[in-house]
């Protein structure tokens, strides 16, 4: 009997912990585990049986590999049961945000009616029998520059889902400026991803194009008008996104209180370090180490005290990149269809120029989507595979498994 290689022992100081990278669970141990092999031998048989059942100890390497294959199959089945469609309505925006990855793009496009028509034709003609859910992700630019297009598209995709007896969900990524109560009332089963920033951020980083205004106060007025509608429709929810930087990092406690004052029955917090965002053109003056230290030592205690779910956890899955998933695609405003934003920055990421050439969406990008760890000895044998998620089409083999952050996370959680 031995400790699974996917378990991280945290031994150097109290509390002594075992962190399971497969499922994110944590076990607290009363005494130091030195050395691990001897400690396991000292554990009572009844506890060993429990540790084995929970995946912390294994009989041998063959047993562990077989278990990994089973976990991979289950996760892959779950991932592949959702048709995840991202649609870029436009690359234009009414805000100027210095942290936006699109800030330096020269051309601005709006999706055409013909492109949407062809996209819907492809989805409607595709074999959807292996899916349980269609998830529509609406992005921009600012998609609500064209609210009628967004609402119509959501309804049309909903109708396709209903016709095929599938669940439907959508996510709207918007700065919220054009989101009126009337528009909000049109959405069903919608998650609204809303970048609501600290006061100092609107002064320095975010402005409304072509007009001077107290933008944050205007947005707060809009937020207060959304809460009654969202509270009345329980299938809709809101995620407040805060981009952390050196200027707003100490505002976080006030930020949480402010969000609570809006009186949403259900909300989540998303914390973003934009310096870590791939292809980002704005450095927000806070590096990964500073961000992680703040998150583990200051943010987690606040979130735990407030009863808010933690927005950042170590990954515990075998598919970090949505591009690898069978049913994940992105329709660009210019009519191309690809895997993700990576086609803007990497020549290695495939895309199709003309969507009208597609008959069944399941039959495109098959080489990328057929990749799995069972055929990749380097990833399959790595103890950090559940933290990393493996190579992505645009970045290749860059290991992202950061054990140091897992240790900090686990200690912050059990305090």
C-alpha cells in the first residue's frame, strides 16, 4: 500500500494535510507524516480502508493507472455532454478598458444576419443525440450594442435545444451599460458576467467612449434595477468580476460589502489577475506571486466569513482547455469558426473561414478534439496532471501545475 502520486502531503508545519489533486478534497492529519512510507504503515487498517476508498492510497502503480483511466473516462463523458457555443456578436465596444485583450485590435466587426443564419443551420442539422445541454456563451466587444441580435439568437438556440429535448443555458458577458430591465427580462437560464470594478479603476482604466460621465454611479443605478428581476427569476444569476491590481487590492472588503448591498439573492464573485491573462496587452502592476499571497492570506478569509463560494480553486480536472472538448466551438464576428480566441494569436490553432462549408459541427477539428492523456505518456505519468490540465492547441506543452499554490490554498481553507 502506498500514497497515491496524485496526493500532495503538506507536512512542514501545522496543520498537517493531505491534498487530493484528483477531487480537491483535504484530510487533516494529527501528527507529522515523516517519512510518508513509514507513516502509512502505522495507520490502522480501518483508516487505510477509508483512505483507499477516498483515493488517497493505492495498492500499486497498475491500480493507480487503472483508476486514472476510469476518472478520465467519467470526466470526458461529462465534458462531452455539453455543446458549448461561444458567439462573438461584435468586436466594437462603448467602453475603453485598458485591461481588455481586444484593446489593440484595429478592425471592428459586427456579426451579420447571414452568418447567424448559417450558424443556426449547422447546429440544427448536426447530430445532437450525444449531448444533454446546449450552453450559449455571448461575448463581444460589447454584445449589448446590438440587444435585438442577442435576444433573437438566444431564443433561436433555445428553440433548437427544446426541439432536441436538451437543457439550455446561456452566459452573457457584458459591461452592463446597455442592460435595461426590459432587456434583462427577455433572458432565460442566463448567467450575467459583469465586470464591476473599484472606484479607482473607473478613474484610471475604464471610461465611456466619447462622453465624460461618472460611469460607476451610472452602473450602480443600473445594478439596483437588475436585482428585483433576477431575484424573481431564479434561473438567472449574476457574477461580479473584479480585476485585481495594486491600486484596488485593499478595497476588497469594501467591495464585498458593496456587492451585498445590491441585495441579489444569488451572486458570485470572480477575481481576475489580468497580468496572468493570455494575450493581454495591459499589465496591471501586480505579479502572480503578489496576487496569490493576497488571495490566500486576505481574500479567502473574507470570502469564508461572508459565506461566498471561492472563485479560485486549484484545478481538479483532466481538460483545462475547452478547445479540447468535443462540443466546444467559437463563432467569430467575421464569420470564421474556430476553437477559441487562440486563433487570433497562434498559427497552430485551426479555424474554418467559411461556416457555410460545414454540415455537422461534430465533424470539424476532430484531430484536436481526439487528443487524450491516455495516449500521452508524459502527461499520463505526471503527478501534476490534474492541476495542469495538459497542453492546449495554442500554447503547446507548458506545464501549469503549481504545487506551491495548492499548499497555500489548502492551508487557507482549513484555518
